[in-house]
């Protein structure tokens, strides 16, 4: 919790300047799903931190890799130690800007494209992600689903279990934000 709070303060400070509206995570969830012949794999983290700047349309989401919870503890252990190397690469981050000219100060639902970078396993790749932003009652909610090729982020899978792990993983995130006040 202390790390999450520190992260929020650092990110908010980096995004904050006079006249800008910065929204911080109230609730957030990141999920990934891997469909493979032998077994489907799903993990969820409810500890994602996210910031939206309505003036610059910048959005940053960051999640501790170790915060993903699996159905089977052994899967979680292998994910952190063998594949993601969480000690070496503790966070995943999605950082970008909303491309469309939308007014995030007005209630509504907006289909948007978010252009930026995804960093996983220490490897940063450019991304264009389609998603939905809903503005209602002073809150901003973001929903997006996108695919990640594990080879794009140099995540190695031992040949003995290659059939157990999908080459492409579906990532979903949902985050609700409230106005940050100093």
C-alpha cells in the first residue's frame, strides 16, 4: 500500500501543473488471459495505478507484476520467477496520449485510440490501443482490451512448456478516476 501511495504521489506530481485537470485512480483492475491447448491461464490485479490528464490527454497506467493473482499458486510462482522475472522487472506500464479530440470535461462515452508505449519485462514497445472512456458525475472510467505478443517483450518460455503458454495474451484493464486535488 505504501508503494502504491508513493507511486500515485510521484505520478501526480509529474503530471500536475497550473490549469491542468489530473484524475487519479479510485479503483482499477488489470487482467490477462492466455488460451492454450492444455490449459487456459488467467490472472487479475486490483492494484493498478492510473492517471489521466484531461488537458494534455496523457494517460499512464502502472501495475506491480507481483500483484497479479492466479487460480493456482504454482502458476503465480512460475509467472513471477520464470517468465516475468518480477524481481528484475517489477512493473508493467502503459503510457500514452489519447489521439482523438475529445472533451473529457463533459459527460459522455467516447471511443478513443491511445497512442504510446507498453513496457513489460523491461522491454518498451510502441502501441495503439482502442478503448472506451466514460465521463460521468465527475469521474473518468477507462476500459480497454488489447493483445500482447510475449516475444515482443522478450518473455522466454522453456520449450518443455511451450504448448502450455499462448504466444499472444489478451490484456484487459478497467480504471475509474477521480479529480486529484492538492
